[in-house]
C-alpha cells in the first residue's frame, strides 16, 4: 500500500513514516512517498494521504495528488489525515477536516479522516512561520501514541479483508 503526504517543513512526513511503520509491523507492504513524486496509484491496493494544514487548507501537494489520481483513488480504500493545530485541541476534541478535504472525502468515499497535532520549529520556511515562532506559538504537538493507534485501526481493516 501507499502512504503519501504533502509537507513543507517535514513534520507531516514524519507522521506518515510512523503510520507506515505500524502498517509494516502488521505485515503489510508499504511505500511511503511525498505526494508530488507519486506518478501512479495503480500499483497499490490501498492509500493513506496526509497533508499539513496551511491557512485553512490542506497542503497543495496533497490536494493535487487527490485531484490527479481521483479515478484510481475512487476504486481503492483510502484514508486521510491532516496535521496542523499547534496546541492541544486535538487531544480534547475531534477536529473535522477542512472544507476541501471534506469534499474530496465525499467524492472518494474516504474511509476515515483524522487531524493530528502539528509541529513548527526553528528553521521553518516562510515569513508567517517566523512570525508564529517569534510570538512563542511554535512547538511539537504531534502525539505519536495517537498516530500509532490510528494506524493500527487502518491496519486492522486491511488485514481483515
Ligand atoms: C503559514 C502557516 C499557516 C498555518 N496554518 C494552519 C492552519 O490553518 N491550521 C492548522 O491547524 N495549522 C496551521 N499551521 C500549522 C501547520 O499545519 C503545522 O506546522 C504542520 O505541522 C506543518 O506541517 P509540515 O511540517 O509537514 O509542513 C500553519 C503553519 C504555518 C507556518
């Protein structure tokens, strides 16, 4: 199967790796690739797509991936995740997908979507990233325990079918 992601600063890639590791441990054959480098999804039986959130939208690489591969994705089981909030909200409540992601979920009959906490650290690209960091609102809010638990759920479905 394929775990693919749109990332600017690498933290979504790291989440994707954690998801892929769990799936591999459960016996699945997994490739983990940046969304922009995937040319076709036909070799895969199932796909997980993750994207960092930027200004209320999924990372453009994740959006483009879904748009480009829509017909093939629609024939496969697909899971989505987003990573973004730079605070503890994801541990307090479920953060629903942003509008574009919700729309893609309906079109593709995506199995499930989850929002994980994000990460913004020194060295992140962009002026706004610098402003967020200077205002003291950066940090690593990824919960790898929660990420692994979610991935176990995906693996359960795939190893049962
Ligand atoms: C310019 C900018 C805009 C952001 N906008 C959002 C947002 O709208 N919603 C959100 O939850 N997180 C937002 N974030 C936080 C990022 O989603 C978070 O840092 C994420 O982990 C980035 O993923 P990446 O490292 O894979 O690029 C924003 C961060 C930056 C720098």
